[in-house]
């Protein structure tokens, strides 16, 4: 399954939450999309519930099904709780950190920003959005004019967005440091990760 490029409001209404940044359209119509949206639906099966949770998280991080599943498989091979490992891998992706610190306004924009070579990690240019950042890594915007202009505009537009407490940001230098890996509480989303683990374990 490829990455979703359709109407974001439709996805928000489908899941009843702001999977993508909320807008007025989803506030006006708090029921599922489609001509049959307002009517009551029958109770969902366990499979359907797991599928919904999986799709919500996949849409949040803007990943295709193949890459999303590959990330889950990596998490499953690691020691510890699979669900926690999965969230950790998603949150420490380079494109995810670029978005969280405000160098890009959306995760999709962050992925493109990294892909185009605008970001360095520990002084080395990295153009792989799925690059796994670790404690102590320094992420900074390249010195090119276009790179810095894009990041500066994004920071101006996201200045009221809370930055993750496990990352420190030096906005004037367009630099961020991963001080530590996020804790379980810091990765909490309105998604039941255990249902995703069970869905993929069938």
C-alpha cells in the first residue's frame, strides 16, 4: 500500500480524531465520511479494530505499508516490549525528529526535506528519512541558503508547537540534540499499540 495522498479531512473523520492536523471541515462533520456516515455502524470485529489502529499510526507517520511493517518486524526482533520498541523506532526516525523540532511543518515535508539533503547528523549529510537517531546525535540544517530559509520559515510557523522534552533545540543555530531516548510516557499517542502488535501477530 502506497503512502496516502488523498483528502486529510476524510481520514480525520474516519477515525474520529486529528490523525492529520485538524481543520474546520472535520469539526463541522464529526461523523464518518460518505453518504452513510451519520448512521450507526455495527460493532467492529477484533480484526477491524486492529486494522484501524494500525492505519491511524501509519497515517500519523506517513509511511507506506511495506515500510511500516518492516519497522514493526525490526521492533519485534529487539529485546523488550514490541509495542514500546515500535514506537521508539518511529519516534527516532530522522524525518520524525526534523518534524518534532520544527524544521519542517509536517511529517511529509520533513521526509522530503531530509530526502533532498538539507540535513546533517553529527556533521555528515544524511538523506535517508528512516535513519535511526541515537542518544547524543546532533541534527542540524545544512549551510545552504535554501536549506536554512526553509527551516527558518518552518520554525516561525511552528513556534507554538511543543517540542519533545528529550530533544534540545537551538533555533538560532538551526540545530537540535538528542539528549536521551524518549520514555514510554513521552511516546503516548491516542493509538492502542497493543492492538497493532496483535494484528501483525495473527
